[in-house]
């Protein structure tokens, strides 16, 4: 077997970092104490401690970022390290993986953590009727075997060099075996913070666990309070008036107001966050590849970066693999706004014009409605008439996304190519928001399986590059822009020099990694 240390696996080299636009210089030395109050968008009244349902920052920051743990963790610099697993090793074909678990770890109710909890927690995602976005990850495991209380072995259907990375998915939290229903009801994990109160879609309060296995190296606040503030203006006002200490997703149009406040600083992180317009490729007229191609040439991407992101990002190219990914295809030709080409592809589809609805809400991403209207204006020159349907923010992810044939969406991206493709582009996975499958591209689906098991980095680069090209040309995804994470905080709150770029708010782990000045 090949022994792989918790820090040694597949460092992506992602450009994780932070730009302190204003405020005091960052302090290198963390200290313990204080209460972190965060005003977060992305909350829903249907939120719960069932990680299978988590889809936005409020619950990912509350759960994986504070109350629960996973086996592995993507560090702020993009490398992989152990959380409840100390180390792992694989057979030469990356098909059998053995994980060595931490000993002496307990859940918040006192139950000892061990191999049985790992197996039970993963089996949740493939249980009958389970609707989990992580189901595609767990389904690849053909056998889970308890070797000892602190060692568990997984056998996969086929080799997967990225498997330990996949176990850092925020849906794959560890619950106490035999007590999972109670743990979901009460929020019982092994994390640095123990739940004191939780009102779905409203607020979560948790306190620091004494004598935690992570010691004094993480979890510097005595208490955390996460307040659901989905309205962007209200979120900004809460920070400006001192009601909260940090907020996510600032409105770029009001950035100047935040910068003018000497007690506030802005944190900007470059990553793979993507603002998208997915279309269902199994629903007319989007089942016609020429219609999809017409829509790709009918959008002015640079205009969106300039007017929606106000420069806080870069143009996208209709593939979810971004510049922070290891195998990003930088050589692929950029799809540009070209109404004449859009008209050409409409003609190829047998159409002289096209009338379609585009559902949008700022719940999808800040400025989504404005972005949809910009799309509407640019597409008109190509004979494409887009009717922008403004959807309610509440329930957008349950009532619109995956249901309406053309809508606005955002993704955080993923640390590895297989993680991203397996989450949203493998045929039949729950979060496949374009319904992309073998009928659209058998070659793409075959490459996905082949690249997953390929250990030669050069060959993987070639495969993932071709997959990106296929999506760029034929996919049901219009991805006009990659958006930087731009969040704001009181100067009382400090953070390390390197901030995670996988998810918002330091990969959702601000409660673990930040501290009060």
C-alpha cells in the first residue's frame, strides 16, 4: 500500500489568498475569547442539521464549519489535511483506501467516535429515498469495512485518486451511529462548537467545546452567533451599525460605503465561485445543441463582469473548471459575444427567432436579476427574446433550481475536477442542473470515469481539458463569469494571511480559523 500523509495528497496549488482592502493590518497571532456574530445570507426556513440537504453558506458554516467534522478537510491553502482521519493509504490502483481515525474523540453527547460512526454516516447518503448531493460520492464505494475502532477501509468500484478529497465534501459529516436521528434533531457532532439554540432560517448559537481534540490551534471564539440576513442591504446595515461582526456576499454597488467606514474592512478572495445560467438539456428547446450554442454566443460576458461584478472577477467560458483548479484548460478559445454566430446556430436549429423564459432571483447570486436583464438585452440582437421571470427569493432553490428549464444559479466550484464534474455533470446525479448525460455526450461520461482512475497527471490533464472543451461547445451551461468572494468584517475580527477560496467565508470555517483582535 502507498502511505499518504494527511498533508501530502494532491495539493492543488490554488491561488488561495486574501486582499485586505481597508482596515488594520492582519495579526499573525490568534488569541482565545470573545463572541463572533455573523450576518449570513443563504438561509432557509427548511434548514436542518441533516447535511444531505445543505446547499448554502448558512448551514455549511454552521455545520461543517462549527458543529460537525468530516474525515478530511481542505486547508486554506488548498491542500488536504486530516480532520477526523489522521492519515490514509491506498493500493497502487487507488481502488482500496484505508483511513486511520483519531482516537479519543467524542461527540457532544459524550459518545466516543469510531469506525462504526464513519460507516453509518456515509450509509445515510445511499439509504432508500435519501436525497443527498453526496450520493454520487458514496455510491462509488462497494464495501465499507471496519478494521478496528480507529481504522476503516473502503473499496471503490474503480480507482479514484481524488477519493480523500471527496470526503471533505460538506455533506459528508460524521454522526453518532445509532443516534443519527437525534443528532440531526439536536445538532450533535464532534466539532469545536456545541449547539445552544437553532431556529431554522433565523439564527444559530453555539459555544466552544472545552478540551477539544484540535486543542488551542483552532476555535478561538468562546461563542458564535450566526444570524440569517438574506437581504443584502439589511446585511450591510447590520455590519455598519455594529449588530454583526462579519457578513458574506457584499453588494458591489455599496462597496464604497463600507470602505468609507474606518471600523470595517473588506476581504476579497479569488477562487472558482461561478455565476451561471443552466438550461435543462432534456427539455425543448434546450435539447437542441444548436439552440444551446446560440445562447452561448448571445451573452456579453465582459459586460457582466464590468456591470454585475464591477471588476471583482473574470470572464467564464461555459465550463465549471476555473483558474484555481489544477487542470484548468487555459488554452481553450474564449467564447465571445457574437450575435451573428448566435443567429447562425438558430438557423441550424431551424429557427429564425427564439422566445424563452429565464427565471432569476438575487437568491441565486447578488445581481442575478440585473444579469438576466443584461442577457435579455444582448440576446435581442440575435433574435432571441428572453422573458426574465423574477422569482421569489424564499424557496428559490427548492422551487426553481433543477425545476425551471432555464434559470440563474451559482456554484462555489470544487477543489478537484472530478469532484466538480461528479457533483453536477455525471449522468443521473441529484445536482445535475443541466441534466447533462450520455445522450448529450457519451464521450464526456466515458472520460469522467477514465480520468477518475488515471494516476498519470499528464494524462489526467489531457482528459479534463477535453471534457472542458466538450462542455464549452455542447453543454447546457452558460457560465459568463467567475466571481471573487467579497465579504466584509469589523476591524475587531482578525484572520490568518491565507484565507480559503473553496467556499465563502474561509471555506465556511471562520468560526474555527478567525479570532477577535
